[in-house]
C-alpha cells in the first residue's frame, strides 16, 4: 500500500476532558470548533476511505512570544506542554467523523512527534499507510 501524505493548516490542540453540566457531559466550545474546522479541512483533502493500518503525525507549534529569536530552532522537539496522545485523539476523532477511517481501533501503529516551528502558526502533517 502506498503512503499518502497530507498537511492540515490548523494549529494543533489537545483533546480536553469533557465537562459536566446540568444536562450531562459536553466538550468545551473551543474544542468543538477546532474539531469541526479539522473535519472541514480533512474533507477538503479528498482522502480515500480505506482500511489504514499506520499513521505518522507531526504536530508543529510556533514558539511562545517570550522565546528569543536567537533561541528558536526549526523542528526542535517540544518536550513540554500537551500530551501527544491527547493531540492524536482529536485527529483520530475528526478522521473518524469525516469517515476517512471507520474506527481508530483499526490503526495498529502510530508514530507522533511534537515539534517547534519558526513559522508564525502551527500545523499538522500526517502520513497514512
């Protein structure tokens, strides 16, 4: 099976814990909007619906404003902030709801990295196989 590579021009966000309200659990509105935006971008890529086994993902984050420009290194590992599994959960949920994958349980292998970018905004790159 060939490897399919894609880029989502969206700032990565981790999946947040559902909140408990009067009428049951719900996701924060910022996360709901993020997932809808990601689904729109995924659908616009016309990714074939297949039985994918592996995914490789790079989550790119822009440096905080407080980081001196001389200390910014492109593609440096991001070793703090955000659990990589929570970043993956949002992508997998959006892929499932966009009907690219039937269920994220079918994915048997995952390689994911959190990286810094010297660009002004972050994005998500992924490869399906």
